[in-house]
């Protein structure tokens, strides 16, 4: 199969070689970015509950409503369309913007589109930023460490991140043992413990 067919083994081999060449000429990327679908996006929830056209009337984002959202696994078309719109917006406003973005001036990028086991589309990207344009307050993310503080806001944000931004990696096969027995813990050790350092 030729390497011009996206998704083929030859395509990914050439992609990997191109990526190695980019790191040799440009250095290591400055940012690794992941964009994914969130079932709790108000526009997705409005479309699921009220049909097409309801999303345009949705203006507010209520975090409490987001934690009680309806799963949209039976509406993959809505999820994929919403994700594609947001991805194109991100590309236009951040990656292809001649001006500086919140991460600095993007000089090059590479991305890969994937689908999670539940069908949600997501993108992984490597970004190279023009030197001295990365702002000091550039946003980076990590799991909020609620155990280090008594701050109720930190606990609340940790709860939202765990519910809305993390997905499990286990499938039913992970819990199978010999002779048809099952276990309550993944035999591969997922999910891994989040360090508190």
C-alpha cells in the first residue's frame, strides 16, 4: 500500500520520519497539545436534548450543569461535528494566525487525529514556537493536587478534571482471568496512580 493513503503503515512510517527530521532541524517541540470532545459541552448537550439548531441559542456555560450532562455515545455524529468545528476554529485562531497566540507565535506544527474507544475524536499536536514569544503566563495543565491544600476550589476543580477531562483505558478484557474468572482490578495496572509531587 503506498504512503499516500492516510492511516496506512507506510503513511505512518513516513510521518514518523518527517517528524524526526523536524526535530533535527527545529529542535524539540515547545508544546504538546491534546484537543478532545467533551460530552458536557453546552452546544452538544443542547443539540442532544433539543435537536439541531438548539446549539446556536446556547450562550452560557454552567460548570454545575456540565457535571450532570447526558452521555452522547448514541450521538456520534453530533460529537464529531462539534469537535471538527472546534478544531477548525483552533487551527484558524491559533495555529494559522499570523499574530501571536496565547502560546506564542507558532512557526510549525504537526497533528494526528485519533478516536477513543468510546468513539470520541481527539487530536494530538506538537507545536514549535518562535523563540522569545512564549508568554511567561502560558497555560500548562496538570492534575490539580487537592491533597496538598484545604482549598475547596482546588477539590472542586480536581473533581471536574477527573469527570470531564480524563477517560479510562480499561476494557472488559482487562478484568479477565483464566477459566472465565474476573477480577476487580485491571491486570495491566490501569489507571496508574497520580503522583502528589
